[in-house]
C-alpha cells in the first residue's frame, strides 16, 4: 500500500491512518501557522513530506483519542 522509499520515516498517509483522520487534515496540522504543540513537524526528502517516528509519537500522544499500542513480551515457547 505504501512505498518503502524511506522505511525509517512515516508518510503523511501513514500518520493519517494512525491518527484516524484524513490525510488533508494531517497536512493542515503541518502548517507553520499552527500552535507549537498542535503542529506536526515534518521534513522533505526528494520532494516528499515525511515525519520521523519520534515526532509522530509526540504529536499523536497529544491527540485526545489516540491510544498507543502496548507491547507485551512474547511467550518463551515461540
């Protein structure tokens, strides 16, 4: 579904899926006119816009309905 051109970075489409909002809404959150805590920091790579996992996690954690994934250790028999 997504191109893996930069597997260490997240696309705005991926952020939209994680935040359960439309991609155009994610783009709105990237504008420099947004308040510092509300703004999603991005970087450009080859003309495309990406978000680092760290910035994505910080931004998502400030969203009201976001529920982070909890990892549990795998059982020893796997």
